[in-house]
C-alpha cells in the first residue's frame, strides 16, 4: 500500500467566535479526511491573538510564526478584541501581520449564493451570484497602518495609498489567471478618475491583460462597483482591487449571500497561505454558541484546493457539496440567517453529509 501524503496545517483559533467556528472547521476536515484515500492532515495548534497578548505580551509570538511557516497551510479563526489595544489605541491585528510577514498578497474572497433564501435581493436563483473578489493584501491604503499615531494636538493627518509595480503586477496576474479558469471575465475596481496611484494601477492591469487575450475586461470605479454589485451581481466573474477597496467591497458582497457567516476567504502568497472566514471576532455573539461556521467550513474547502493534490481537491468539492446539501433545507440555519441551529449543530449536519 502507498504511504499517504500528510499535509501539516497550523490551526490558529484566535479570539471571540474564532475557537467556536474553528472547532466546526476541524470537525468537517476530519470528516472529509475519512473519505479521501492517500491524504492525511496533521494539525498543529498555536495560540495567537488578543488572548495571547494578555498572556505573554505578544499577540503573534515568534514560535507561532515559525510554526506557521513550517506548515503546508494555516487555518485561522478570528483575532482581536475591542478592549485589548496597543498603547497607541489601535486594536491588535496579528492576522494582518501574518499577511505581511508571509507575503500573502492575494486576498481571495469567493462570493457564492448557495440558496435563494439567504440573499436580501429579489429574484435571484441558485448560481445567480457567483464571483470572486481578489483583494491586494500587502499594500494599498492599508500600508498607512504603519504610520505613527497622530498626536492629539495635530492639525493634520494623512494616510498614503501605496501601489508598487511588483505588487500591482502580481495581483493582476493572479486575477487574470483565475478568470481564465472561470468565466473569462475580469473587472478592475479602482478610482482612476481621481487618484494618480489608481491610474497607475489601471495602467498595469491593462499591461498584464495583454498576456490573457481570452479574458474579457471591464474597468469600474469603486463607487459604481458598490452600486453594480447590488444591482447586477450576476454580471461579475473575477474582480481585482487594492487593499482598502477590497476590504469594503468584500463585506458588501458578503451581505449579498447572507452575511459575514457565509463568506470564506484565503490569503495566498507564492509559498504560504492562510484560510479564514471573512468575518472578525464578533464579540457581540462570542461564547453564545450561535456563530455561523459555514464561512470557516468553506475556507477549509479553499485550503483543500490550495494543497494542489487531486484527492484534496476532490475533498474540497465534497465539502462544498455537503454545505449545499445542508443549506437546501431553509430550516438548517444559524440565527444570523433566521434559523435556530447552533454552531455545533451546523458543523454536525455538514460533517454527517460527508
Ligand atoms: P472586524 O473589525 O475584525 O471585522 P467586527 O466585530 O467589527 O470585527 P465582525 O466580527 O466581522 O466585525 O462582525 C460584524 C457583525 O457580523 C457582528 O455584529 C457579528 O455579530 C456578525 N457576524 C460576524 N461573523 C458572524 C458569524 N460567523 N455568525 C454570525 N454572525 C456573525
């Protein structure tokens, strides 16, 4: 018998609802593992986040970072708590530090409607919303987060949008590559009519596009993109944008498919990758056992795709099919979607389908 391929996965449950949803993600990973031949998962847990800061004074200890680097993939819950802040007043965000330290430049946010019951839009059938937002995750306006805190008596505060050629080229290339594998349509979201940095981004988008003649393109200003995503989400396949615009539009897009609890994400680099639900720690529902674990479970599917092993890829498809099968019954929903199921019950239902 052939020796199975073992993939190592760093598990960072984090704060707030992170541990609740990660428990269900791991449950589903173990359930799908049983269906796969020749693939095994070795899970390594690390404590990272605001809770870890309270314990050790460092929200992302060096040992945890090195542990993550050594693994094939990283599965993350959510991090940060409103009351735990740096002396400057900002919240700790080790998940963003991880993106920068591991050069995870490609934020992948698939937005897919599994059941018409879950969208606030009218007349949308299954499959009517199915697009991917690609968010640049290492520069853009977020790079200003490294600026020093603004003194209380300051008369001026500025944050700068940073766009580098290397950063713009690699993110646009990822977007075109993905579009080429999907419906061959790629939309650039920018603000090229106002900001020179965005006109530069657009120029690079056009240059990279010459290598992908089969992909149709569209350029949309970010304000119009917000409108069109609500009015005609079916018109989009892959959208690519800078960090901050991607942050905002991803939340809007999650609203189209049932909210933060339904939106998975991946932060991909060339060597490392983090998989996590798009939502944060949701302190308002932490510890109540009612968080929706589906975003995390679908992030596990993204992780299985990333491992680039045929059996793992089959596992990703099995997970998505199990989610679809459970959501076919509108009664099987957590309270964010109007149901009464607990976090654990949703995980059990999906694992049982596997
Ligand atoms: P962050 O700043 O990290 O995004 P946040 O607390 O501002 O964190 P989220 O954690 O994303 O934002 O939550 C926004 C709202 O969505 C909260 O009111 C929360 O109750 C709800 N929410 C988020 N995730 C889930 C989930 N998995 N299940 C149910 N509701 C959720």
